[in-house]
C-alpha cells in the first residue's frame, strides 16, 4: 500500500540521516478500545466487540465492507445454484499462520463446530440455515440449506474460519475451546495478524502475518488495550500512551477537536438503543407501587406499551443525554439497511395521551418497574437510560434505574431476570432479517428463530413476515416483507427504538482511520498519514 511504503521509507530515511535507533523503526500501533474479546475462540459469542478483535486473526468467508456491503473474503464468489444450495468458490493460495494450506475442509469444520462451542449471545444464528455441507474439491464447497436462504452470504460475514487441524482437539465444548484458543494453541487463522497473547480485560497483542493473502499491513505489532473507563481512555490518548481510541464520549468530542495534536473522525453507526418489554405472564420486576403483585403483567397490554413510547422524548435524548452524538430512530434498523421502512416515523412525545392510555389500561396511578440497561456497552447508554427513567416518571411510573456493565447485564437478561430493558443492537449483516429474526420472532428452537427473544413475545403475523422474508429469493419481494415487519414492530411495540449512535475516534495526527458504520476499530483501516 502507498501509505505503508511511504511510512516505512520515511522512517528508514530518518534512521539513515539522523542516526535513529533501530527500535524506532518498528511500526507498532496501540489502540485504546472500550471493550475487548471474551475469548480467542471466534465462535464463543456474537458480541460485536468480540468479533471486532477476531477479525484481525481470522478471516470470514464473506467480508463486510466499511458500509456493510458484501465483499469477497476467503470466498472469491458465491452462487445460488438452486433454491437450497449455495456454492462458494474459495480463494487459492491462502495460508494459515502455521503455514498450512486453507481448503474447503477448514470451512466445513468451522461451520460444524459452532453449535458445540458457542457461549453467551450464541453465534449459532449465523449458521442456523445450514443443513448439509458438501466439499466438491479443495477450493469449492456447497452449502445445503433447510429451505431457500437468500441471506446466507450475509450471515457468513461472521463465519470465521479456523484451522481444522489446529482446532480439532478444541471444538467439543466452550470450555475445551477456550483452553486451546486462549493459550494460542488453536488460535491459528488466515487473517492479517497472528495471535501473540491475551490478558483478559487488559490487552490483546498481535503480530503482522507476512504470509497474508491480502493487502500487507504496515504495523509490525498491534496492541489493543482494553480501557473501559471513558475518561481514562481519553487521558491516555492526550498523554500519548495510545495512538488511537474508539468511542470517545460525547462530552469530550468538542474539546478534543480543538487539540492541534489530534484528529477526530465521526461516523453514523448502525448501532441503536432499543427498549424491550417482557411479555411473560409473571414478570419479575413489575409490581404495584407499594410492592404488592399486580394481577397481570401490564406490558402485555398494547396501551401500556404505547404509553411508554409516548413518554419518551427522543429529540431530548439525542441532543441532551447523548450530547448531540445520536440520531432519532423509528425502527430496529437504521436507514441504509435492507428492509428499512422510510414510511415509519419516530414517535413524537405526548405525556397527556400517555397518561390517558395508562388510565384506560387500568393503571391511572401507574405502577413500579425496574428498568435495566447497560452502562458500558455503547457511548451514552448510561445517560440515555437514566434520562428515559426520568421521562417515565412524568406519566406516573415509579422507575428503579438499574444501570449495569454489559458483563452483568447480558447474562442476567438471558436468564430472564429483567422486566424492562435497554441495550444496543446493530444490524451487522446489512439486512433487516438478521435483527427481526433474532429479536421479535417467537423463540422457536426448532425453526432456529428468535434466539434473542427470551421475553415470550409472540405475534403470528410477525412470524409469518419474517419467515417469508427468510426464504424469498426475489429481492424486491423480500424487501417488502421486511418493510412490513419493521412497520409491525413500530405499531405493536415489542421493542421501542430510541436513537442510533454517532461514533467518534480520536488519534494522533500521524495516523488516520477509515471509519466503519458497524463501529469496528480495525488496524486494517488505520494507516500513517502521508
């Protein structure tokens, strides 16, 4: 790459002319991130910050571009040869970090291991349509699906390929996989960087892989430092202890933009805050204001859900709580995502109407609920959650705001501990069905749908739209199904979309980044300035 050659030439010239030590020649990059991986096994969790780190070590069959467009990865092309068969042509000459050849056998193995090793936020959603795998030759593989599967290439942007020889002894359980991958024994990928070491909650160290099939990286070593405290991350950037930081808190963006030593880059994100209601008959954190049980879960009543929707002033949240680093949203996906419905408008706050709806539903004096949300998942999540809690009090709801770290929030939510929640979600495949089939389809293990719908929401009309979209090979028809499903979410309100994130990165003047709409901070997108 031109930037890479320019950078190295400049450093070499400086060394020859000015007697620079050999240590200064090393092109190392230190990145400060808010959260890091939860394992070195790429299939352990679907969490975005986990996948972000794994993309350095492992390649996926299909790559996701900076705006979530599909690009060739380890597969050079993919073709639907009939309604239930996709054929992938694999890239020749690709080497794993241990020097072994990449073949179709590694793809087959990588798909088959996922259900056995997936942990929290299961990665099984990316291979749920796979019914069978046929190796045609070392560089051709055919995937048989359980019906027409138009979204399979989108799903495969998260199909990370591991070495079937290195990982064979570490693929029978999540515990066994962690043992092999976290030690580095099985952490053999084809990505641009090799695994060196990982200290959980501290840092991941990577070394450039000179045998990489793609564009050569300028960085000899990459250190991804996990700095969850926003103030500490900003301080380390200003002190020169890191070269670049991700997810700058909104309050710091204006000040950092005036710092002559730094560059700030902003990007609209696909991540958005959404609230989710519990639909179980007995919900654990809802009660009368005196703590006594209610005769039924109020969130089952659509008037209550609409009242909560009307209580929320989204403009205030984006401008005040998110300090201008947010955009009001109307549905579970952002504009630009396939299936987004431009006819669905964001709800305008109306406190008086909300109070009337609560009274009609039998709650003229409101009730008590614990509102649980993350405080370290995305920029502004704590402030947005706290502000929403205050807004709900205006319609008579007594709210206990329960802000939790993601490491606490997500397992508790999966267990069903919560009644009313808010967290971030991004449509990382660029296609609405990814989100709709995960969050608002009835939880149906037999159909492998609704994997993240653990609150008993079920709407047959919604299910049919999602299922029809999931098998429709005609793109226009599929898009309409998805638009209709997004409109139904907005009217039935199992979830309330609040606002999407505007992300910001800060870096030394000597480097620059090409930002991504999924907020991934990748060394592969960072280069020295010319």
